[in-house]
C-alpha cells in the first residue's frame, strides 16, 4: 500500500507535487495522465474500495484527491494560488465561509487544457489566485483530446 510509480511514491506526501512538473516543460497533458492514474489506482483499494496508498496524515491524502478531483492543486503551500488541472466533474460548486459561491466548469472531455477562463476572461498560465476564488464567479477549464 505504498503507491509506487517508478521511483515516485504517492504514499509519501512530500512528493505529491512531482507530477505537476510536466506543466513547466509545456506538457500539461502528461501531468494529467499521471494524475488520473493516481486517482484511479490509489484511491479505491481494498475489499470495500475505501483505502488508499499511504497514510492520511492530517487528511493530506484525502485533500490531495479532492483538490485534484475539482481541478485545483495547491502547488506551493507558501503561495496563495492554485494550479489548474482537469476536473473529474463537468461542474463543481462550493460555498466559501462568507456564503460566496465559486463554480468550476469543465468544457470538453480531453486531458489537454486548451483554455482557462476566470469570469469569462482568459487566464495566462496555469494558476488562479485565492483572492479570485474568494470573489466567487466562475472558472472555466476547456479541454481537448
């Protein structure tokens, strides 16, 4: 139950950002293939499909899955921004502590992100800020095969 992919060990939380390094060499779709593989292979283990590879120290393993399932990831814990990935769902809505609703919408069924829009405006790069989430609005992630 360690979750090895080559030398990458998903059960070792400090390495969780490694699949995202593909983003920085222009291969976001390769990162997505690895992320999808991790979510499919290491989060439904055991007879009841409730176990995962590694310890859920302070909920970090669970949080990793939830963030990736909705299409965001806290790449650097020191920066108030989220890296955008391809969500599992076509639409995700969540309510923040002040009752502001933020929506993430996926268009397309591919692994390659072709456009990211926040409040209908194109986002440059792969990140959205925490301040943008706090404003509510909508994040749209368009994908292609």
